C-alpha cells in the first residue's frame, strides 16, 4: 500500500473544509440520474479517500464498493461510515489492478484520482481495468484537474494554512516537459504539548481532454462526454476541473 496520505489522512477533512463535497456529490447523483441508473445499483468507487463522496452515494440508496490505495484514508472513511450507520464495502488496493468479484453497474472516480495516474501506459491499464469491472451498458464517471489548472493555477505556487491543531506548508513545482506537478507538503500536527512534523510528496499528471478521450476510446468506452465541472456545458479553454462520462457498450 502507499504511504501517501499517511500523515494527511487524520487531518484531511479539516484541511479540505472548503472543497464543497455536498455539491460535488449532488452533481454525481444528478449524472447518475441522467444516465438512468436506478437506486440500489452497484457502484464501484475508485480512490474514495475519507468517504466524502462515498457516504452521500450510500445514503442515496446505492450499493457501494469503495477502494483506495491508502489504508489510513480507508480507516477514516470506515469510521465515518460506522458513525452514520451506513453499509459500505471497503477494500485497499491499487486502482490500476483492482478486480471486483462481480461487475458493477457504475464506476466513479472523484477528486483527482485520475490525475494520480502518471503515465500513458498506466492510464491505458487503468481504463481497461475499469472497463472489465463494469457490466454491459455500465457507466464510468470521473473528473480531473485540468492541464490548465495544474500548469497555470497550482504550478509553482506556495500555500500555507495555520489551523486548529495542524499547520501545513505546500510547495508546488510543475514540469511542462513531463506534465507532472510535484507537491511537497510539510505538515505539523499537534501531539501532546508539541507538534510532530510529517513530510509528504504527491505527484499529479496534467492530462488534456484529448488524451483522456483517446485513452477511453482505446479501452473500448463509447458515448464519451466531457463537461465543465458541476454543469452540463462543454469545458472552456481555461476550465479548472473537467467531468467525464463514458459507457461500456458491449
């Protein structure tokens, strides 16, 4: 398993307080409704994190299998699921090789999961694996932080936040040659009367809409659509987040 999010898992929700997960989940539910996916359908969620999309889908009546490569993030998701008395099946693994025991009706990957796939061959493997985990006519819904966002909004920027119980410093470096954004995070978490320091590096790939569409087609997906996030409109040139939908037809 990955040691990414080993330190961040415990404070992730506090740091992401303004991510707008309620609106995000409502948008995914709207897309599922548009795709005529009935309640009770089996949903495979990739890169579920601490369950901020998982739990609203479970509350809406879907049968969720949620997986993530970080066991620490899964522990946080499981605890929230227990507190809300919901039923979700969780699994740890690499999403590029994760195999369901029986195909799902829908696959979902939210919150930059696909950006963590760093190479073209790896992206092809992931999309083929998603395809094999879906039933005929199964839908695949996912979003990416756009090439524009990683290169021009997040790239080569510095952020910090001093919150209750945790402080972080976040330095980004974007390489246009590799299309990779390296994010170095120094996190200080209150422990006893002092703070403990954690250092993590996260790397994301800046994928273009054209690259994503071509990889989906190669994997066998059809009815591929891209939307400006939270809308049903075509993405603008400087769109920061793009939502994709695709269907396994055979």
